[in-house]
């Protein structure tokens, strides 16, 4: 009787294993498949290595970020400079004719753009200045009619305005607001605010007591718009509004500041 029960139990266990219900022991008790039936195993029943389909981070080709364009500054040459010069002209920042050479005229125009955009005034076209170019930053006029020369002391810009529209913009340097001495007297280097008109002019160098003035256009006593060899991007004059020699020649040649032209200083 005991042998009969043992045989019955054995048959029951074998039937259970054959159904695969007990997954915990089925893999151990089941016969090893042949290499022919299972391509992942060798003839001896040993699993063979298969090519991995997973991709590790090191296997994934990575695209390097595009290098940032180099800053454009004085001395640069090439097509990027031509594009810069054309864009400055398009926005009204005078810099002469595009020639692909980043010289003094281009630097003066970049100064003017940076002033209008409220940026640091280094004369170099970096990311922030390029964004200002891309956005098309331009100063706004205060006058609404007629032909007016507007001089903004806060922004240090000289603007040609027609019927409220700014047509051309120049870097300028007005009074430093520092005290200076002349013939034993102390004066303030100030450019007074107000509304004036161009009253007289000299077509050449004026050897003034405080320095040389190139082709000055006087609008308030001895205060004039004039060309100078040095036009920094900050207030530095004794009271006049300086522009570059090249800019002053352009203004004269094209009759941009004729006598009786309105000049607004604010």
C-alpha cells in the first residue's frame, strides 16, 4: 500500500511539473532544450551570448554645440563686419560706407547703438550688442515736427530728426560737468539744456582757448557741434557736443546742419 501511494505521489508531482504551474522549480526539472530548438543555447545546453540591443550613453553620438561667434571689435575684417556695417546703417547709426573693416567710424556707431540700448559702452559687438542689433534698437525723438538736431545728454547721442522720426544717430560727447580753470577763473564744463538754433559756423579748424574745434556749428554762444580727434563714449568736453572728424565732414558735405537749424539739448 505504501509503495502504491508513493508511486501515485510521484505521478502527481510529474504531472504538476509538466504543466509549468510551479515556475519556481520548472526550470530546474525541465530537460535542457537542444541547440537546434533554441538559438540562444549551444549544443551542450549552455546559453550563448547574444548581441546587446541596448545603447549606453557612451555609444550615443553626441552633437557638440555650435561655437559662439567671435566678438567683433576694432581691427576686425571680413564679411561679418560688412553685415554689421549694413545693419548699423539700416538702423540709422552713421558709420560711412560698408567696407568690411572695423575702424573708427564703425566703433563710433557701435558706441551709439550701445548707448541707445542701455548697454556697456565698450565699442565691441558681443552677445548683448548683437541682440540689440537683432531687435533693431533705435532711440526715439522728442520733437514732433520740422527738422531738429536733438542732443541727449543722458544717452550721449546726437540725432537728426525729421517730423519726429530719427533718421541718423551719432555718438557724441558733451560737457563733463567737471570744473576747469581758465585765466585764473573756475568754470563748469556744462552743456546747457534748452532749445537753440545754429547761428554761425566756421569751415575749418577753430583754434579756441580750450582746444581745437573742427568745422564748428555754433548754437549757444561759444558752444557748438564740432569735430574732434577724441570722442569717447562718455561726457568729456568743456561744453560743446563733439562728434568724430569723419562725422562732422559728413554733416557739412551733406548740409545736415545748415544755419537756423533747430537744436534741442536735453
